[in-house]
C-alpha cells in the first residue's frame, strides 16, 4: 500500500514513522522539510490514500483517492476520526451497554463533570463534545500524557500513553481501514482499528467493572 502523509505538524510526522514501520506500507511525504528519511512528492497521484489533518482532504480529493484524517471527512471517501477520541469510541464499540466514553489530552479543558482516569492523570474536569454522531467527554491534563477511556457495565477499557505518540498512532492506524470508495469512522471497524493501533505500539488495558 502506497500512502502520502500531508505533513501538518508533529502528529503527521509521528504517523509517518508509525506507518513506515508497518509491513506492506510505503510512505511518501507532501511537505515536511527536514525529514530526510522519506521521499517527497508534489501530489498524491498514483497512491492509495492521503493521511493527515485538514490539508489531506483537499490533496486526496484532487488525486481521487481516500483520505485518512483526524476529524470529519466532509463528504470525501476515506476514514474519519483517526484520533484519540476515535480510539476511545473504538474501545467502547467492544463493550456492552457503554456508560461513559472520555479522553484526556494536555491542555485546560474545564467542564461541568468529573472523569476519573488511571493514575497519574486521575480525576479531571471534562466537557461533552460531539465526535461525529457520538458523545465524548473531553478532559485536560497538566503533563504530556493522554488517555482514551471506555466504561461499560461489565468491563472497562483504557489506553494511556504520551500524547503525541498516541495521536500519531491513532492517525496511522486508520490507514489499515481504507477501502476504495468507502467512507467510515474508525469505530465502525473497531477490531481492525484497535489491532493496528496495538501493532504500532499502543497497549490496551482492560478489567472487570
């Protein structure tokens, strides 16, 4: 599989490195001066997907191929919400009767509710946001750690890792869901998405509720 990463900051750079270490994937960059490891391209013609944030959607549309992005696809084919919030919703898809889906990311995210994450993130104030058609509670952290949390009536699932590392893998793992002409969110193929995330370095914790 040949993919183009439209470089837009650290998350896309980390995604490129995660993809390059995955068997069967060839990575080229659009942008990203100073990253010597990867070949450069001027457009995505002849590739299978474009990976990135906002720029990737335009580049993919111009080339007529799917995009893999951290947010909405805005009508383009590809994979949406390949992000920390997408990870949390994919974790929830494997649970019966999910009670709470939440993420913690660095920053000040005040809100009207409290979510208890594993230590050292612990209890944080959170606000509700819509991710696609799903509700996720977004909390802030003071350090460099992030978390994706899904609480069910019988099982709890969580991922805790360095924020940028986790973001990069969340984006990269979405590439393994690409199907020509198909648009989907990562939680619509949760098993494949989470398996790819684990193969790229994330660890899923699970315990009884």
